[in-house]
C-alpha cells in the first residue's frame, strides 16, 4: 500500500485537464457487451476500477486490448459465459452493471450479490425490480443473483429512487428488448446520459436523455463503435476545490460547466471567484470561505460525490455550515480524520455541523473510501505542516496520478510505499 506525504500551505496555480469520467466509463464498458463487432473507447482513464470491470467482461469471454494512449478495444462477439467471475465482480459494485447486458445478449446472468461498501449497504432491489418488469425471473441464491429471461419485453418501469445504477442496468437490458420501455423517475446524471448517447451511437433508440423519463425502443442488434467518454465532473469539482482551499488560481480544462451548476453555485456562495468558459472553469480564492449550507441530492442537485470535498473546504470557513447527506447512509467517514486535523465537525445521522476554524494542522490520517480520500488530500493541501495519508489505493480507484497533477500546480506532495 502507498501513502501520500503532503506539506500544506502552497496556493495551487496554473492549468489542469480533466480525464474521462470514471462513472461513465464503467457502464459504457459493460454496455459494450451488447454490441456485435469491436468497440473502441478513446482516452479511458487509467484507474483500478476500469481494470477491474475489464477483467469481469474478460471473464465472460470478451476480448479487451489496451491501446497506447488509454484507448480500450473491446470485442464481445464471443461472450461464452453468463456467469461473472467472483473475485473481480465482488471488488467493485459497478461490476453489477454487466447484468443488464448479459440478460439482453444471453437471456441469462449470474453474479455474486455486490457487497456493501464503506459508504453504505447499497442494495440492488431497484435493479432487480426493473429486470423483472422486463420479464426476467430473478432469484437470490446463496449470495448470488441469478436472472433468466428467454425474451425481454419492453415495459413501463418506475424507479422508487432515481438510482444511477438501476437506470443504467435497466436501460441496457431494454436496448435489445422486444418493444418499448419507459423508465420513470430515471437518474439524470450526465454519466447516465453519456451511456444513453453511447447506446444510440451503437444503433440504439433512446429518447428523453437527461430527463427523468427515458424511452427506450428495443432494437434487434447493436454494433460496436468508436466513442469518447464524457469528462469527469467530479474530478473537475475536486480540482476546483483544491484551488479554492489553497487560496490559489487554477483553470480546470476539458470540463462542461453545465454539469457543475450546483458545485459552482455553492463555491460562489462561499465567496470563491469563478469564471466559466465553453469547456473550462477558472477558480480563484483568497481568504477563508463564507459558511454555506449544503444538501446532497440526485442530479442536478449537489452531488454526493462532492460532499466530502466541500466539507474539507468548509472546515476553514468563517462561521458554521450544515451539510445534509441524503443519498448514502454512511458517507461521513472522512469526518473523524478531518477532526484529527483540527476541524470541528459534529455529526448526527445524516447531518453534519461544521464550525469553521482558522486553520487545519497536518497529521497522519487514514483513507477509508474514494471521496473521503479526496477530502483528506484537500485538507492536507491547506493545512499547516505535513500530513501522511495512508490507504492511497482507495484514491487511485477514482483519480489518475493525483499527486503528479497536483504537483504540476505547485503542491508539495509525493507518494511513498507505506
Ligand atoms: C453511482 O453509484 C456512482 N457510481 C456513485 O459514485 C455515486 O455516488 C452514486 O451513483 C450517486 O450519484 C458509479 O456510477 C459507478 P445509486 P450507484 O444507485 O449507481 C439506493 C464514486 O464515488 N439504491 O444512485 O450505486 C442506494 O442505496 C461513487 O464515484 C437502492 O436503494 O448509486 C443509495 O442510497 C460512489 N436500491 C441511493 O439509491 C437500488 O437498487 C443512490 O444509489 C439501488 C440504489
């Protein structure tokens, strides 16, 4: 395991370019199983989660080749098994996104029930109810999900909660079903929209993209295509907060400002200067932020994946902020570690009260999950003195070479073996 050594206090300056979105790349890799012929994904982010999902589809018989500059070529004509390999499938929840494509292609699917993770139990009931609505028989047998559907038939699917994964899984199953499926209360996240655009590029017929009602007209076949995945709004938001928390001046490039409206609004409310261009956002900040109240919500609300990061920023605000986490039931794992750095945050259920302090102090902290790790990097960049972050593998799941990209903007950060 690696650790990061960060000496805080340097304002970040310069430009940084955002990678392709992890949370669009993962479902799109799964969706490539729907296609006849090769799919080529350009510039995929070099992340552990991408490698893991690739090993899941390889275990099903797909051929995956990694090109020179992050290009991924996926050939899924000869998927021979309907059963996902246990080990990689259990590693990350996103592996469950192969269920929809397998049902659509083979009429059968079997994989280990995805475990919960640090941030919550993360059930899959909405996925299963969606598959059943399309005519699949789904059973939970000894910790495995087994689904059979000789024929998938389009239907109306209402999601009790606009679940990103359930919307994606049902959309992929519906793409090759007989007839039309209407998903109501669908997730509107940009990554869900990107998956729909990818399926349409393969010959799918999805309308209502980016809205709460998706209409998927089943087609007979889908063909592999070349595709460039949308940029990562959460990585962009994390880099924006890095600029703000260090009192720097950074331009984040290859970003769609429209996908970050809630984050931009809250940073501006906290007193951060933000200039938006067509595909870039410039962030500058001097002095401590003003306190703001935040409630995480499904898109277009404030993203839960940015909650730990903004909490690090508000730890140094000139006053008290309140953060309510409505999406996951246990996403305050970063709070005890931030408090060890001198923050004054108290939590009660899904509510965190953050009393701003003058400054944070570098110390040793443990990373428990991906975005908690991002939060601790941000806090360490602003803290007085040196911090050691243990458990960097969690951060590597979602951020490419985070230390070299921050160092390019002036951060005093290096990676060492733990
Ligand atoms: C996706 O997870 C993202 N992951 C998460 O990003 C993100 O936090 C989340 O969406 C919300 O935006 C990927 O896209 C790979 P959900 P997903 O289904 O699809 C409940 C990161 O840091 N729910 O929208 O698993 C669930 O318990 C990760 O990059 C059910 O109750 O999220 C949660 O409370 C973390 N039943 C809420 O919905 C279900 O069947 C949101 O989950 C499914 C979900």
